[in-house]
C-alpha cells in the first residue's frame, strides 16, 4: 500500500506534463517485410490476438492495413 501511495503522485505529475504528439499519417511500419512476418508469427505464438485464434494471413493483412503497408509487397 505504501508503494501505491508513493507512485500515485509521480503518475499524476507525469500524465499532466506529457503531451501526446499527434501524427498526421498514423503509425507506419519502418522495418522490413521479413520483420513484419516475424512480428506476426511471434504474436501468434504469444496468443496476444484473439487468444491465438487467428490465421497468419488474416493477421498480416490486418497489420498491413494498420501500419500502412502495401499488401502487394508481400
């Protein structure tokens, strides 16, 4: 409980001073296509999307959409 009391002022102060930076174009993938595929397979193994109930093709298509990657590169 003492730790929570100590951390709370720090968290409140940090959230007040940090201003979010807005990006006009969203988040863009700057790694290679190989990096994206490895990222997708790691996510599948970790079961972090839909508790692991997702096909690799569907996951990669969704990641491409979210990270502004042309799917014709795949």
